């Protein structure tokens, strides 16, 4: 049985292994589907986001006003394309980074809410979640929105346990970021007040 003192210390080896598992599972999945047409030349929503991002990168983003969809993801894609070029890998590495952040946040939320055992299982479930693995390979904002959501929940948990102005500000910022991915997230506003 673990004491309260032990649950406050983050077991870095376990968290590192969970992060590595998150990365390995997604990279293996990408390697398995890398030759699929939908992976190399995504259509529908990914194609729309890539076109919008290319227009933003070329100075034509104003043709999308008012925004037909939440605007943060296309602007992030435009920045990624400008910095790293076009291709299938850079947007997916952004998703992978978001999933790594999500794994860490899920672990810490589990640690705060249920102790070390809950943290291990929660982060493990996220690391191997089929939905999370699939969306890491899509050129969509799902992984980033999930990371923002998990970050918001974690910040609210932290704020509830230790109310400080910085916690309130962080929760507000994360809700704002989440709303720029998923505008319907604004329904969560009363829970952040």
C-alpha cells in the first residue's frame, strides 16, 4: 500500500516507459499504413485543412473569413508547412507530440485523483487506445483537441485542490485554446468559473 508521500513523487521510469509506449505504438501503426492511399493523400477533412493551411501560408487565408471551421488547426498546419515543408510526416509528428503530452497529463491526473495505480492504468489505456492511435495518423485536430481537453481537466483538478490565480488563468487559456479547436467546448465555460 502506498503512502501519500509516495504518490506525490512522480515515478519517472514508469512515466518514461508509458511515453515510449505511446510513441512506439503510433510509429508502428504509421509504418503499417504508410503505403495506404488515404494515409499518403488524405481526402475530405484532412484535404480541406491542408488546402486552408496552404492558403494561409501563401497569404490567402482571408478567403476563409468568416471561418468555416475552428481556425487554430489550419494556422498550426500552415506554420508546420512553412517550417518543415509539406509532406505527411510533420503534421503527424505534431499529433504524436500532442499524444505524448496527453499521456503525461493523464498520468498526472490519475496520480492526483486515484494514486499511482490509477495513474499507471489510465496512462496505459491512453497510450494504447485504438482511437488515439488512429487519430495520430490523421491530418486532423483530434489529437491536439484531446491534449487541450486533458490539459483543461488537469488544470481544473489542480485548481480545485489548490486555488490560485495562475490555475484559474491557465484553465481559461486552455479553454480558449480548446475552443479554437472545437468551438462547442465553450459549453464547459461554467465549469471553469
